[in-house]
């Protein structure tokens, strides 16, 4: 971020507006993935491997499926329950599970094992299909066992259906047999009464009565009989013509005036509609399509039988009508006189009543006889309402654990755990990663983002120069060196109207790299042509001595004590023109040397002699005298370590510096990884590699 010629005081605590995408959208997600790439990758890989192992190490389960076809009428408004639902409820009944256990030989000594019914119920799944098919699916640890359970269960169910059908048929036949005996006696009684009356009254058969009537009555009856004969001939001819021409069933039903044919026509239309729907959705080999085709063939056979029966009935009626006409014609030709028999109106009415009673009794007996014969045929066939559509085959491979399911779950678990680990790490991470984090969470601008130096590049340096300050001199065109130039530029040119020659460099906590940055900043300034001096103000560690590998008996403490002039204590950096005012080997004192007038005089003299004076201070939260030093400097640069320095510590360091009267220029972010950067960072060096010889 360019803060040159800007007043740092105006930027401090400034709440920079951020877009929604930067906080919770794609930008934030992208930054999170970049920062937590290794954590997300490792977490996802571990979760995926564990999930796959857990699923694939589960016991193998084989699945076999048998299919049943329900042959029952559709649901009506009165029943409210479809036939297939009733069959499914029966299939799931505990009683049928007990029969299955007995058929499989799983009962010990004829006694039911506790929990056996529940185990079988869990091993079997009954699934109804919209096409009237019921699937019986059995699960077992072996393929043979799964096939055996599915087929045995289907056989047990069909056997129970046969038993129920036979029991019902036997019960119905028993009742019909008793009822037929009663009706047979009633028919015999009424026919005996009719014959007795005819003998006593001397009245013969109906044909004889017609012949003995006057010629006028015979002529009227003949005309009516001829009209009826013509009507029946026309109806039969129309029916035969329609049937031979392949007319639709509704025309045949209308010609024959048959309610049965109308019912079959409605059923045929419903089957045609369902068959067309199934054939549009499934292949011809689908069980539903085959089942509806079988149902269609059955209805066609019923229609054909009913058409033959209707034709036979119409032909029989035509024969009777023709016989009636012939009888009346013969009676008119004979003109025989009526015999002297009892032929009064009362006798005729009595005869007609007895004949009607006998005919009604005979019709009722014949209807029950036909019903009894049909029931007997059904009891012999023992046709259940459900039939086996296909038996279970031997499964060739286990249904679980399934490789495809394991792979999907592995992928899902890997994504969830990996992303979750990254989000949790982001949630609990209280450190700063880039310039955006500094400005948003601390409120102080980032004046430079200093990249970390890879171990591979550091190993390429000579052994004596394998430290950041040596790398800076050896790689002057690297991104690391350029970031230090940015820091120097900000310090020198941040305020053109105010002198910023004395800069205090400190950090919130130890091991943030402040001494390294101080020495690197001094070398960059010296390489730029400035006269620069680094003053070691860290009395406890004396880190600069280790950086440039020096030992001295005269240092800043001796200068402040008046034992030696500062010029005699100055040591020249061997790799640049920078000067260093170190601390002597035995250089710690409990006295307040930085708050003395001697320290003030020393800083004034250094300011007058050098273009840039860098005060390398101890961490401000750890050492008290640092707060005195930052108050004497023209400006203060705080050093933070990316990914390590807590936000709370940085805020406390800012507060302590300001409380001590220090003028904070900004924060230099050290050890920044390329994947942590944002566009706010000073160089955005991960996207500007072409400008640097090395990173």
C-alpha cells in the first residue's frame, strides 16, 4: 500500500470500507483456500481415506428380489384402500414372518426363537410399484441365503393365498349346496302343483291352448309372433354383420343390448389406457408391461367368450320365435273346434299363476346352479389374487458395500472435513496474514509486506551469508530486497515537511524479526547512498552483534556513561557502508540509560551526522525501556510476523507506543507467504514475479 506523502495519523484507526465479497463472498473463500491449502488438503485426504475404509470394511450384504403381480380390481371410493396396499400389509404381517421362519427351518423344537421375527422383518423389504407389482427384497450375508429367503417368502405368501382361496371356496360351496337342495324341492313342489291342476282342470299345454282358441285370437297372436320373429332376425343379422366386419365393441354391445359387454368394454378401455402409458415409459421386457399385456389377453378372451354366448343366446331366441310362428300357422289352418273342457276365465288365470311360479322357481334354481358350478371350478383351480411374476435370481455381487456409494461418500466427507477444517482454522486464527488483516483488525496501515525467503534460495547463498541481511546484499533484484526499499521509501518520504531521520523499530513480542529488518533496512539505505547508523537498543539480547558477527568492548552503554565518544564505538558493516553502534559484550545495566540526557544528546548528534538513524529496540510489550526510546524517535515502525503475531498483541503494542508519545508510521509485515497476499500488500509480489530475479 502506498503511504508516501500521507499523514500516518490520518490513517491510524481508519476503518477501511470492504466489499461484501471481501468479507463473506468469493474473495474471502479464495483467500481462505490460499492460506489453508495444506490444512484443507491433508484434512480432506484423511477424511476421504477413513470414510472409504470404514464403508468398504463393512460386512458384505447380498440382495435378491422376487416380484409378485396383483390381479385385483382397482380401488373404489367405497373401499378407500387399494388392493395392492392390502397385499403389502399382509406381506408385512408377523404371522407370515412366522411361517417363513418355519419354512426356513429356523425354529428350534417347534418353538419360536425370541427376536427371530424382528430379524426377518429387517432382512426383508416389501416395496409396492405403481404398476401393480410387489417387490420382495431379501438381504443376507451370502448370495445363496438372500435368494433362498426371497423365493421362500414369495412361496409362503402364495401358499397362504391358495389356502385362503380354497377355504373360502369350500365355505361358499357348502352354503350353495344347501341352498340348491332347498330350491330343488321348491321347484319340484311348484311343478307338481302345476301338473296336478292341469289334470284336474283338463287344460293341456300352452300350445294346445293356443290351437283351441278362436281363429280371430290365433290371427292376432300370429301377427305378433311374426313381428317378434322379424325383429329377432334383424337383430341377429345386424350383430353378425357387425362382428364379421370387425366393428368396435361398443357397437356390438349396443346391437346385442348386453350390459356384460358394456362392462367389458369399459374395462378394455381402461386397460388400453394403462398399457399405452406403460409402453411409453418402459421397454417391452419390463414386468409391468408384460403384466398389463397378460391382463389385456385375459380380457380379450372374456370378450370373445361373451360374444359367442350372446350370439348363441340370440340364435336360441330366434329358433323359439320361429317355432312359435309355425305352431300358430298350423293352428290357423286346422281351424279345429275347441273341446268341451273347463275353459273358464278363473281356471285360465289360475293356470297362468302356477306356470309363472314354476318358471320363477326354475329360473332361480338355474342361476344358483350356475353359480355353484362356477364356484366349483374356481375351487378346483384355486387361483389366488396374486401370482409370481419372477423368482429371485442368485446375485452375482454384493449390494453393499457399494464402490460407487463409497466413492461418493469419500468425496463428500473429504470436501466437508477439508473445508470445515479450513473454516475452523480461520475462525480461531487470531493472527494477521496480510495488509488487509492489519488495516481491518488493528486499524494501522501496512507500510510494507516483506516476503519470506525459501530454504532452497537461502541454501544457494555462501555459508557466511545465509541470513536475510546477507541475502539482501547478494540478491539486490529480489522481491525481498525490493520490499525493504519500499520500507525505506515510506520512512524517508512519508512527510516532506517533517524530518524523519530517527526511526525506532520495535515489535509486540520477541522473535518477530525486528533486528533482522533493522539491519536489512540499514543496508538498503546505505546501498541507496544514504549515511545510515543502526543503534542497538536491545540491552538483553544484543542481536545485531550476532547478525554481523562482531565483538566489541565499547558500545552504547559506555558512550552514555561518558567513558567513550560515540565515534570510537561505531563499527562499519563489512557488507555495506552502514554504521553500527552496538552493545558491548558485558553490556547490561539496570540503570535507566535511555531516559537520561546523555541519550537525548546522543540522538541529536546522530541526527545531525547521519541521514537515517535506526534504533533497534526490544519488544515494547516485553521491555519497559523501549517505551522511552520510541518517545525520543521521530517515528516508529512496528514489526509483525505474518501468521504468528496475535491481533490482540498488535493492538496492545500500538496502544503502548502511542501512550509513550511515539509517532507510529505503520506496521511492516514480516515473513509473508505468497499465498497469504492480497492486492493491498505493498508489492503484491506473487503476481509480479517478472520484475524480480528471484523471490
